[in-house]
C-alpha cells in the first residue's frame, strides 16, 4: 500500500483495489508513513522467516513468536 500510495493511488482507489473500507486504508497509509521502505522490508522478512520456521520445523512456537517480537523491536 505504501508503494501504491507513493505512486499516486488515492485512498479510494486503494480501498477498491484491496476491497477494504476507506477508513481502514487511511489507517494503513498513516501507519505506513511512520516507517521507511527499508524498515518495512526488514519487518516483512522477519515475519516470513518466522512463518517458515513455524511451518517447517518442530520449534517451540511460543519461543519463536517471542524471538520474532524481539527482532521486530530491534528494527531501526
């Protein structure tokens, strides 16, 4: 949404594209603007790594989620 917003999509276009209420898109855009693209990319990578670990191995799920939160808080 951040990329499309920066490329000229307005809130109504984004809401229509993702089938979301307008106010939800407004909140998402507001939240996205608090992060750089590099930060968002790193956060997505952390989430994907955690998802892969949870699905592919017998790790302790609670511990893995706590580790993910720790890594998220360390993103600058």
